[in-house]
């Protein structure tokens, strides 16, 4: 099977290269800026009442804002695995950071599905595909997909690899380079300048605003002197974000200086929802949960001449879509093994996506409860989620497999169903569970989700945890 996978990989890369060589048109550069732990409500254009993101706000006005953009998972590594592989979690097995068994074991009713520490070397990443298509590729910042079962970014398609620090989560005394924002930006702009005469893929994976928070002294002083908002008020959080925004501004300025901005697809988003340091209301929950606050992200797409300035799009999109989108922009063929769909029709304002739904699968446990969460102990227990149209269904595997399944849906609390649009409009984010009243819609989404399990061969937790002993 592994040998067959490598043959398939080589054939795809060869065909991609041959296809692109036949294309006469100029291919765009691609820049992806990924914030770490930045929530949907944290940025200016989404309505924060304290934080400031002036460069991103200008970019939002110049490009297209997606109001329902989603991360691939509720926390860092699995979201990045989905993004870089173009495949949902069950395809590659990265579900968590380190382990799917995080938290008090005696409160876990089931044995979780084991986690893989990173993308397998045989996985064809977006960097490998773009490199085969003639792109220079560089990553600047957080990889987070190595580990014993993973590989280095060099081994997975990146020509240039740079990170600013060995342990980005440890607080360091670097007042001029908080969270490595400026060293990462300098390295990225150097790479862009070195490759200005050929198409490039620049992946800037910031450590900001993940803890430990850091900021330039002047930025921190600015927000300490500012009147707190009703929702947001943390000065250090605001200052760290302000410096991240400044780094994005410098990157955009370099593209303009080199005359590359008009032939560059520039994407800004985040890997997962904000932490408990920053409320995402009216969205429920935060990082680690599969409620909206844990997976809905700020998202801007900027591409002059292709994307209309000031546009807004409410189509639900997912970071599994980045891979096929970038290949389509590059004029390369899109392999059928990808789970996402190209967003180019949405960027061009000329079409809709073909798919009916998007999915998430987390067959494990993640400790520490979230704001307005379901559970007093865990951010999430084993859960799978489907978003279809304006509806979103959560299937909780403990109750589903141990408490009667479909026959007991009226009482076992295995399923939650929400009408997302009306919830948000009513500032009611996933409070109004209608699983027992909208039973026809519930069963439609549930059946779709169960079919999807078969399509992606999703591993489901089935064994009881022998150590389960609630006090």
C-alpha cells in the first residue's frame, strides 16, 4: 500500500509539472499568512471594541471578507494538517497536539482513537504540489507537524525554512521582536525579493497571538492607556495583536514596493479560534471546541483584478479548500484525492461551490472547559460535526455509542442541532438546540454525517474506558 502511495504521488507531481509547462499565462504568487489562536471577533472589521488591526482592516476593504470561514480543527496541529494536506483528519490521522487522551482519564467514558504526531512523509503537501508546478516555496514560522510520525518542512516541499525561536510558547525578553513577528516578516520578505522573477508560495505561520503573549513596549503602553471595551479589554493581548498586524503591513508594503502586489493572491486567516483570554461572543466557545468560537476564523482574500475590492461572501469555507484553490490559481491540475474545493469561483464572484457540506472529526478528549461549553471538564469530548447550508449538527460519540444511539436521541443528548444564521443574528450563538423539534433536518444531517464516516474511513471510538470512574 505504501509503495502504491509513493507511485501515485510521483505520477501526480509529474503530471502537475507537465500541465503547468503548457500554460502560457502568468501565474500568480501566493502568500498565506496564518495567525495562531486569533479569534473571529478579535479583528477590527469583525467588530472588536478594544483591539486594533489597521493594516488588516485596510486589506479587508481592498479584498474579499469571508464571514463564515472555518479552521480544519479546534486547535493548532490538526488544523495545519488539514490545511497542508488538503484532506480531512481521518485521511491523515492528526487529530490533536500530542495526544487525544488529554485530561482526567477517570472521566473519559471511551478509549480515544490514537493521534498521529504529524503528516506522514508520504503525504503530498501543498508545498510539494506547488513546487512541482514551478513555484519557489518557503515557510516562515510554525510547522508543528514534525514529531516521530511526521517529517520536516524541507522533506515536505519547502525550499526555504525559517523559524524565529526554538520554543515560541516560552516568554522571552525580545522587546523589538515579540513572538518573532518581525524576524519572520524579514525572512519572508527576503525570500520574496529573492524570487521576485518567478512564482512563489510564501507561507508565513506566525506564533502570535499564542501564549506566552509578548509585545513591543510602545504597543503595550498604547493599550494600557486606552479605555477598555465592554467585550475586549486585555492590554497585552491587544498589543501582541497590534504587532502582528504591523508585520502583515510590512509584508504587504514589500509586495507593493517590488511591484508584485497586483499579481499575488494574498490570504490572511487563523489556525483556530481564540483562547479564553478573548471572548468571541456571540459565538459559543473558544480554542479546542467545535462550537463556532473554536473553529470560525477571520478570513481575507486579496487579489487585485480578480477579487473585487470591498466584497463580502457568506459561503461556508474550510481550510481544506486552500490546497485546491492554490493549485487552481497556479493553473495546475487538482488531484481527486483532495477533500476541499477550489474557491476561485467565489473569488471571481461568478459562481458557487458544488459541495453540500463541510466536516470535522475529533475522536478524543481535550482538557480544560471552554466558555459556555457543554462540559465542565473537557474542551471537547469525542465529537464529529457537519455544517450544511445554515445548519450545523454535533454528534457526541459517548452518548451515541453508549447510551442508545438513534433510538434514544430524544433523551441521550447525543446530537445537537443549530440554525447558525438565526443564532448569530439573535446574539444566541449555538444556545438553541433544536435536535428534538427539527427532527427531519436532524436526521438529514445525521445521515449525511454517517455516510461521510464511510467515505473517509473515519475511525470511531468504540471501546469503553476501563479506567472510567467518575467521583
